[in-house]
C-alpha cells in the first residue's frame, strides 16, 4: 500500500486492469466483495458506510472488502484522498486507472451496463459469483454474502 503525505493512514493504490484481474482470478478461501464506485456518484457515496461496516464486522472472517474507485487519476490527491480521510473509510481502496471502460467492464460481468454503484461478490472455491448493479444497505449486503457467512 502507498502512504500518502505525512499521514500513517494507508492511501488508495493506483492500479491498472491487470492488477484488478489478478484479484478477480484469485483462488483463495476468502469471499471477495468488490464495489465499484466514485466520489461523484451519490448512490455510491450513500452505500459506502455499509461496505466499510462490513469490512470492520468481518475482519476476523475470510472476507475481503475492496472499494474500487472509478474517479479520475488526476483527482487522486485533491479529491479521493480527502474524501477517504473525511469519511474515515477503513476498507481497502483501489483507484482503477483504466479510462477505456469498454475494454474491461464485460470482463467483470457480462451483464454489467457500466452503471455504478456495482458490486461483485465471489468465492472461487465454491464458485459463488453474484453481480449487482444496485445500491446496498448493510442488511442487504449481509444477505448477499454466501450462506456460510450470514451468521
């Protein structure tokens, strides 16, 4: 993780498609909850506390919550970092620096229109794979998890 400025707070990693693709192709025992969002998207911002709460509540379980920002790379320091700090986001944040959306959206899920917020939840060993193009609340997010994690 990159450390930004003088703060000890981890900052978002700026990644390309190949780095995200390696996460999507993982075969670990963890359930991955990957949310695509942007600071300019009101429904995205409204649901972020639910993802952050999930990250905290499930930190001792095999659950990886990753928030993939689709903000512009040029807004990293002036907009994304302050937004994360102001909202005390503790979940892992990645900034996907791939402005040619048509080249990778269908690789996430063929049903994705490209609208955000969008969330992919998967668990490779069990072949659990669900894609949602909707806004989540904390309770709806818990319900979307694989059955063995809902307790």
